[in-house]
C-alpha cells in the first residue's frame, strides 16, 4: 500500500511493536478523521453561504430550481419551499431586474401563492396589470439598503422606492401592511429578501383624489381648498401631511346645520382669508403618527401644539385614531374632529 524505501522498512521493523500499533495507527486515524471533519465543515459553510455569491434576482430564481437546497433537505421540505417565478418574470418584463440585481436593496418578495390570490401568475401578470402599474407595485416592495428583520421597526413605517411607505408590525410574527413574512433574512450578494404571503399594493390617488374618495366626508375641506386656490398644489406637489377636518368640524365652526350650508359659507370667504387657515393644517413631508412627538409641529403657516397623551392639537382638535396614516401618492392624511385656527 505504501512504497517504503528499504531504509524506512528496516526502521519500521526495528521499532518496538507497541509503538507501531498503538501510536502510529491512532495518529493516522486521527489525521483521517480530522481531514473528513474539515471537509464536511467546509461543505456546510459553502452551502450556507452560497446565496452570498448571487444577486437578489438569482437567489429568487434559485427557489424555483429542483436542484437547489442542501443534501440534508427532505423531499417534503423542498416541496414546501416557496417559489418566486411570477415575481422574477415581473421584474424582467418591467426592466427592474437590473436595478434589483445591481443596487443594495431589501426586497419584500411575494411568493407565487401570494400572486395567485389575485389570479396573477407569470403568464398573465403583465397583460393584466400593465407595465407602468406593475412597475409601481414592484417598487413598493423594495427598500434602499440592507434591512434585516432585527432592524425593522417594531411598529412604524418604512419608505420604499415607490415613494410611499409600508407599515411594519413586529409581534408573534412580522407583518408588512397586511402581508406576513414567511421566510426572513434570505441573504444575497447585494441585499436581503423577506418572503411574504401577500402582495403589497401602493396608494394610487393623490391627496385631493383621496379626500374626494371619502365623499362626502371632506366635501367642505375640498371646497375650501378650491376656493383658496390650493387644490392644485395639494394634488400635484408635495409630499405633504394633511390634518384633515371633517365636514362636521366645519359645520361646528361655522355654526350651520348642513354640509351645503357649510360649503356656501366657505365659498363666501375670500381666498386670502381661507389660505392661512388651510396651510395651518399642512405639514411638509410624509409624517406618520409614529414619527410624531408631543410639542410644537411646524406647518406651512406657523406651528401647532400636539399632545400625544390626549391625541389633541392646540388643546382642542382631536386626532381620530381609526383614521390616521391614510396614504396618498404624494402624502399622508390624519383626520381630526375640529378646524385648527392659527
């Protein structure tokens, strides 16, 4: 088995037998065992870190491959692994695959089963939604930078590449809007993936359109914005955060009994009288309830005082808890029950 030179053979023969069999053989076995263990450790390391050599798109694609997964993974486990074929097709068809592959991102990745809830799959997703709408939806699933599950806020909002934000809640499970994270922290060379069980849909209406969709709840506010010549600004510019008084709030202020009477009263005012009042309800930027703290809040016309313990503004107007953080394409609405007077 071994090609020993004659001198080595003589040396071996002349050694005491206990040394040959009780010292040399265990040493050889120990060497072999160490070699095997080190090889297994290296194989495991390479298996666990294989995704770090691939981009986000490549990692997503690997979940659809039957050859993927470790040797120790059971057949049932492989069958239960989510797939992302629809997402990958959508990224490719919208021209976003390169963006997702070349930038450091965090992707909330809907599984194929998540898309199927809406009758969407890799064959019909583009024809059903259209490229522009689909592109907007996909950008709503991506966050700049690498954000692992442990870095997510326990209760807050995270801005996406769409411009709008997703709401994150961490409890017994992690939810993104109404979707639950089913696999967290799938690492890739250029970021991290969190697989989710639902599709995230971004806001599609600007602030004015959103307020109008609640018709007639904010019809007086909208009439005031039009009269003050601010409606176009609130629709097209921003982002803004609007503390929006209800129709009843205007009726109480104006001392009238109907919405139409309130609208008539507002239309009877001069734009220069209305504008300062409305601007006192508008804060620059997207400011969610989790971003607020008690104290002065700067508006486009001075500052009001916020008390989060009582949810009141200037000691009078109250925030409506069930109608906070209503997102528009260009901002956020928080509903209040009184008109603020600067």
